[in-house]
C-alpha cells in the first residue's frame, strides 16, 4: 500500500469518525428547543444557556466559527442578529431578550403564540389612553379614587405588568413631598385589586424632574391582570392617606400623570406593550381633615352669532362644586389669568391664539353669597355656569376649557387651587368656526 493509499484510507476512517461524531451531537442541535432561557443574553454572559443558544443558532445555519463555547461574544452576537433579522425580530441588535425568547419558543414549538390570558393569542396593541379625574382626599382615608386610567386593548390579550405614576405638588407654600400625605397606592380593575404599593416613606419615591421648588416624584406599581382583546379598560387609581397631615387648613394639591409609555404590558407573543401620556394630567387635593371640594362638568355649549365681520362666539360651561368636610368659599369672579385670585380660571385659546380678540366672561351660581364669594356649605352641591364671549380678529376655530377652581375654607382665607384637566370632555366646549370677513 502506497503512502497516498494509506493516507486516503486513514482519511476515510477519520471522516467516518467525524460523521459518527456529528451524528451523535446532531440531536443536541435538533432538540435545542428543550432548553430554558431564564435570563437575557448579551455580550459577556456565560453559561449553559449560552451553549444552548449557540447550539441552536449553529444548527439553524447561523455561523459561530468558535462553536458552542458557552461565552456570548461578538460571534454569537452577530449570529443572533442574523437570526433575528431572518425571523422578523425587531430590532435585530444581537441582544437575546424577552422578544427573542418568545420568537424562539414559537419557532421551536411550532405554536402561534404563548400564554397570555383569554381573548386572543395574537399580537396586541394598547391605544386611546385617557386619564380621568377622581375625588379629593382628606387625612386618614382609605380607598379613595383619585383618577381612572382608561385605554383599549385590541388584537390579542394583554398581561398588565406595571404602571408608573408621577406626582407634582401645586403649592410651594406647603410641603411638596407626596409621602407626607399618601400612605398607599392601590390599583383596581373593577372590584379586583391588581396592584398596591406602600408610599409613605421618602425611599419609596424617585425624583424625576420638575423644579427645585416643585419636584416631580415617580413611583412604579407592579400589576397582575390579564385583559382580553376588545376590552375598554378602566383602571381605578386609589390612595390611602396618612393619619396626620401637617397643614390642617388648606393641605396640598397634586397633579398626577402616567408618563409616556408608563403603563407596561405583554401580549400572548411576549411583545412588550406600552401606553401613557404625561401631558394628560389630573389634579386632586389632600386636605388635613378640614374640607375640600369636588367638581363635575354637567353641560357645555358653543354658539356662533352673526355671519361675517361682527361674528362672535358664546361659550357656556356648566358644572357643579361639592363641599367636603367644611364650608368652602369660591370667589365670584372668572379670569383667563392663571395667576389671578378668581374663583374659576378658563383657557380661551385651546384651538387658536386669541391675541387681540375682545373677550368678556361671567360666573353665576345657585350658591349663597357672602360678599365677593359664593358659599357652598359642607356636604352641599351647587351648580355653576361660566360664560365666555369671544369676538376674534381672525377667522378660525375657537374653543374654551376650564383649567382650575380656587376656593378658601374661611372668608377671605388663602386660596387652594383645584386643577382641572381641560382636555377632559366634561371641562371644555366643542370647537366652533367663527368667521371674521
């Protein structure tokens, strides 16, 4: 046998051995779906789960020259990115996280979706977010609804995971820290409590912008709730208040919002869903046991008079104010200046800049009067009508909204401001077209 023949024979034996070896390890590639990924995988991570991913990628035709080493390096990152691009996992950045794990589970199991509750196993969307005003609170109260978070689930079911809430005090003359007033935040879906958080200590909060005098404070409440596709969700945001609130006269007013993308959920395909709107705010008062107010819009109209050069719009907004815990005194005045001491603050330029326009406004009520104030007695509800007339200098659409109600707890007392969400339909008129030829 020549040297060449001997080499060929040895090569044949070697290749047969390789074939047997590959045949022995091939099932590991084929059955990579049996592996469990319990964490996110990225550059620098090591472990058996990395071996599993590398084995799966190699068996699927995505090259890792070094083989399944168990170390997630740049080769594994490149192979992961190529696999993501091939299977529509966005973004194809080579980071093997929750979305990639869900896609892996679908591809290896042959299923069209994972678990995620009833009502649909497809990709879901959250839309139509709206934050709606609730009630004011006093010290030592429980389960008072301060807002409702409304949105729509479509396409598939959604598992709610977390809601972020931002609070900002309105008055710099009182304590601006929400933990001095609030003890717990509770989230309800109907009668089911789906999340709660203790917030009575500074360590429970994160500062998240605002100003030195009026910081914005953030808390995140974990949620456990599944919403089916087609559900118009209405989550109730409730609070328990502290037993002792320092200021027993006027307390504090807070603005509340859910930040952009502040409501977190996943769908049946483990897609990450987000919704929220930090510009959609509500306000509530926290009082030291001596009273506050609650308001509700009842009707609004907008009418154009004239058809040309002398056309003007009359905007009428009707609402009620309820006194809670004490008599309240509302100044008998209305203004579009947010820094004034008027009883009602309105915004006349929701649709168009009204600079140069002629405007008049009036405020009337069924309440008793005491000098320059309307008096609402503890427990009573009184009707109010705000009317604004706008004679503009430019042809356009115009709209008026209510932005705040101011009140005192004694005659000539300091004013507390109850901020209103003028984007809430109960506090604004419809836009109307006013011609000015």
